[in-house]
C-alpha cells in the first residue's frame, strides 16, 4: 500500500526525490484520519519553504490542519487540480493527490523514515 | 473514552467502522464512510442517525399543558395530541437555555426533547418550576432515538416488514405530527420531524429495542440507498438547512430574536418565563441578528471567525462549514443589527474573504416534499 520509493515524515507527509526536486504529499494514514478534504491552501511557485515550517493548510469538513514542509527549498508548482478537486487527496494520496513540487535547497534524510519505519509508527 | 456514556448502538457503530468521538459526554459516531458521502446519501436518498444522546423528559398531570406553556416561548395551549412544536426555553432575562421539541402525547402527557449537553440544566429548570399539578420524569437513559432522513425515508418505512400493517397511518403522518405504534413487541413513537431540511422521521423507542430497529431499517433501506450517518453529516445538513444549533447560534448570551429563531416566541399567548425581557427587547429594537453568509470559494469561515464591515468588527461566525451540496463555504453569523445588510468580510486566520449575505436556507427545504 505505501510506496517503497518514498520517504515519510513524522508529520505524515511523504516525499519523492527526483534529482534535485522533491514532490510532497500526505500519507494514506493522514488522509484517512483527516476525513473528507474540501479545501487546500498551497504555496505559489517561487515561494521559499523551510523544513518544519507550515507549507499550507488542509481544510476538512470538521477542522483545519497545517501541512508542514519536510524540507527547505523553492516551490516549483502546487498541484493545480486540487483547487477544484481536493477529494483527490483522499482518493489517491500517493498519486493524483500530490500537493507540492519543490526545488531542494536542504534536505536532512535522517529526519525522514522509509515505508517500513513509517508503517511501524502509525500501525504499531 | 472510558468515562463516556454509550447509547444502545455504540457497539454497533464501533464494529461497523464508525469514527467515534466525544459529544456531550457520549461516545458518538462522527462518520462511517465519510461526511460528504453520508451527507449526499441524505440529500439524494436517505440516511439513519443514532441520536440517542438527546434527552427526553416527560411532563404529565392535569396541569402539564399549562405548566409547560408557562416555561417555553412557543404556544402549546392548543397543541393537539399527536402533534409537536419547536420552541426555545428562556430564562427570566429572555436568554436561551435550550431549544426543544415539545410533543403532546395526550392532553395531560407531554414529551420534551432537549439537547444532550443541556440535559441536567433543563431537567432541573423544569423540576424547580413545575407546580404540583404536573410531574417530571427524565426518560433519557431508557429511550433511544433514531432519525431516518431523506427523500426516500417513506420508502424505507414502507419496506420495513414490522410496519406493514401500519403503512397507511405512516403515510398520513403530517410534518410535525407523531403516532404511537406497537409493532409486535416494539413500542415506537414515530414522528415526522428532523434536523436535515429533508423529508424524514424521528423514531423514539425503548433502548432495549434500538438495535433491532437499527438493523431492520438498514435491511429495509438497502435497496433505497440508505446509509448509516454520523454527527458530521448531521451538522453539515442542518447548516445547509439554516437550522440553529445550541452552543453555536444559541446560548445563554442571546435571545431567540437575536439567534434566528424569533418565530418561536409567542408574546401574545399569555405570561411565560422570559416574556417581559423579550417584549422589552422587541420594543427597544433587537441589537443583533443572525444572518446566513455564502463564501465565493471552498474556504471555510469557522465558528469564532470575525465578521468585518469596512475593516471594523461587526460580529462573529457562529457556525461555518463546507457545503457538500453547493461546493463552497457557508456560515451563520451573529452581527450587529446595523450591519445585517452591509457589505461584509470574514477574517479567516488573518486573511479577509468577501462574503455574500444570503436568505436561509442555503439549500431548499424539502421537509414537506419537493418545493
């Protein structure tokens, strides 16, 4: 279920490293816990993001949650489909539900987990 | 969640994938499949909700009618047995202690349905004020309440084998009326009421029969698209319908006139608790209004968000969510009377969003069928 080629954060984001770029989304666990996502506020291209700092907000019917950046860098683009179809995050968190593509400035891989370690954290 | 109260259906909810949350001291289902899917089921077909946490109080005796009428703002002096009214319960200052359904079961037998969070307060309010000709009993713990809501609700009841011999009585049931039925071993009070803005029913019965009712309804409704629904969908449905909720639009700091339920105040019915204060407020001018706001996008102005007019705070959002039907943010807000027709904005975590004042309900009311 959880792709092996991704890195996972304690805040339930996933990161796919593609050369000098990283694609960021939230995990299936996070999507299920949040429930129906109805609105996302994601950064614009050119914006600088810092590891551990808010990258955007996720609104569900019941609550609003911060999305934290697992790395530092410059935003290349946010997923344009999510403004009209945020439910794609619930339906396909590792695919069509990706959120932000960032040009990596700094990434501490020691802060991230592989799929097995993340699975142990959330599934026990 | 060890100290939480359970309903007769809590175990069923847990076994059937519900996400359970604390609500008014009870462990209650927030959702099963998802809030949006359950919301859509009720708008398009039907859903069942366990709302057994609601409080049921019984007032009986020769003075029951007059005594209840003296405590509530609406008028039950001519309410015929088998009918119900929605009302506010106010204190002497005219502030809202709770909103209630009052059923006349007989000329000397009234059932009061109160919010779970206000059960103790409402019970003692009644107990301390009822005269000797009326007695009070709190039947909440032994009473279950299941709401069947949505345009196909009647189809579900028609397909429910236990109800077959009473189908005609059910079909004749008007909005805000009720019927006591004995279905084999199951005593049932079937009421054409609800909190979703759709055609629907609320079913009161002894808690010991709740699981049988729940499973029989789900089986009867399977071909109608009936789904179990949680409190999450109940809240988005009531908000789209423009209905007030205690702890949001209603509390002890507002009068019914300020909270969108002024129509339940019958100043001419004779004396009742809160009447003098409410009359005085009406004559002096009602300082605040509850209004409906639509956002242009999917962003949500939640409870507590400030409402602004030309940069100045004029009120506060009392309920806000995403409307699954309209696909944009909707809210109810309490604003100063002068601002109730102005150009308004809401402050969503520091960002100002334009809002449009709308006439509630946000979604057409279909409690009496297609409009």
